[in-house]
């Protein structure tokens, strides 16, 4: 399990943004993570549609 995502703000069910994510695209829901990957989805996609992304793409600090 990747300790990179082991903070309370980045636990399954939390909302996250990706690096370089367009401002008009809503936050993603973090479904799960394993090793170097996490599975995310948009709320409108339903629970069966998820996107597997590398955790390096997850924005960990507020965009400034």
C-alpha cells in the first residue's frame, strides 16, 4: 500500500483533483488505491465506471 496517500484527506470516499485538471472539471471521488495506482470516478459516472491513474498524477497540495 502506498503511504503517499495515507493522509485523512486522501482516504477512499474523499474528493481529489489531478495535476493540471481543468478548473471546470469537478473533483474526482477516490475509490481505492493500491501500490502506485488509485481508482477514481466522477459522481455522475456511477460506481461501476472508474479510472485507474498513477498516484503521481494526484494533486496533494492546494492549487495556487
